[in-house]
């Protein structure tokens, strides 16, 4: 699952347990990636805040295209699978495959194709991005603040994917709605973990004595 020891969900306490439960609320299980943050749960909180700020000015389709292109270019299976799944809100599977294979597709506007090219370029070698590359985004209709947002989305994904890959984190088994062909195309780096998903222990219900307030902390 990873190269370092992590806290198992059954053993999690305090901030680690809270972090695990928040992730489980989103995914239905405790993802592999969050377990490496058991050493620094405060960093996960700060990453979540940064990610929220990166996403805030972007519409969802644009953010997901930039993030998916970055994850795929960075060869990170977990993020490519996760954001490929989200792209199904906007595209058919054959269109997502075209995006992954860098083929033009009628579902993509010229501006979106320019975004994808730029996102992959930043992910692969940001030092080689030129003023002409940024000008091409302006020509496609993006303002400078929007170009900043795209670069920030890619750079943020680079931080997250490189941290997880450095620690050997495997992608969780993909959801059943992803076809085998799509899973194969999006498994571009470390393999998928075939172990069953893990969940947190059930919370013990709190019994409130008759006549006592429901929340004694209020």
C-alpha cells in the first residue's frame, strides 16, 4: 500500500481518526493516499484548503481537464483514475480516452485543447514553458488570471502526486462503473491495489440521559 508504516483505520485516534472519517465520508472508505498523511494530518488539512482555493475561481469542467491532464502526464494512476471518473460528468468514455491519448475530439473546444496542451507542458517540464506558450492561451481566449489558475491546478497536482509516488502509495481499486478499457488507459503509473477497501470502525452511539440536553457542549 505504501513504503512507510501508516496508522490503520482501526487504530486511528484524535486528528488522524477525524481525518480518516472526513475522507471516508467522501469516498465511502479510507483511501490509500490519506493513510500516509497519518504522520502529518495537519498537512492534509492545509492541502485541502489550498486545493479549495485553487478550485474556487475555476469552473468544474476546466479544473478537471487541467487536473486530469496533469495527473496523466505525471503518470499518477490514482489521480488519473479519480479525475477521469469525474470527467464522466462531462464526457463519454470514448472522449476521455481521446483526451488521455492526446487525440483531438469534437467534444473539446479549441480553447480546451489549448488548455490540455499547456497543462501537459507544465506537468512535464515547466522550465521549458515560454512566453509564446502563454500567448497561445491568450489567443485561445484565456485571461491572465485564468492562465494563473490553470498553472496553479497543475502545480498543485504535481505536489500531491509526487508526494504519494515517492512514498509508494497505490491507487485504490477503481469503482465498478469504470470500464476495463478506461481503467487500463488511466493506470499510467503505479498499479492498482487489489486489496479490499477499508473503513473506519463504527462509532459507539452516545446515550443521552432523559432530560439532558442533546449537546452538552452548547
